[in-house]
C-alpha cells in the first residue's frame, strides 16, 4: 500500500557540553541516544572547533549518495571494488550575517566527488545507468536539488 512507503527520519538539537550560543549537540534517530557535538564556523562567530551544521549536511548527502550507489549497483549486478563520496558545500555568509542583502542565505554550491572502482569488464552503458540511477534515487540529493519546503512550529514557554 502507498502509505506503507512513508518513513520518518528525525534528529534533534539541544545545548551541548559547552553552554554557549556557538556549541550544541544533535541526537540522530536510531543512534541509541548518542549525542554528537557541533560548533559554529568561525566565519559567523563560532570557534570552529567541532563539526558545524554544514558539515552535517555534507555528511547526509555523502552518506545517502554512497549508500544509494551501492544499493543500485547491487540491483544492477555491478561489482564495486571500492567507492567513496566526498560532498562539499560552499556558502557566502554575508547574507546570513545580514551584511549584504543581495546575497542569499543558504549554500550557493553543493558538489559531490564520487570515486568508484569496478572490474575492467564493466561496460560503459552499465556505468552510465549506475551513475544516473544513483543520482536519481538518492533522497538527499534529490531533496537538495528540488528545494523542499520546510515548515516550523514554535512552542514558546515564558517564565516570570
């Protein structure tokens, strides 16, 4: 049934070990309560002493494309001898810092470098299908390319 195809992923952020505005922790779904520390990049006032949210975005993209590549290869019967995905994101932070209103807030460039080793007898047509199918079926890749709407609910508690 179509409704059985829906899954929900989640993560939550909270104050980390350091109780300041440039550090925190994230707890990912299915992590058994393990919290990963994050910090804010020095370009926007942080200490740049821990992975920042952009690093986590790159990690999500790299992990999704890498696993999708391997699953598609298995389905196509392609042997992968070795593989690696490096995701990079670039942002001009002037928009986020409200220094220049003409600069959009958000990453302006995302790029993946995929290194793939396959047996010599793997045909080019098969490789083309593998590459196109991996990009097409990668949920994070497609989400970032299409620009999914994000909504927010705020629950404000006030103390006197």
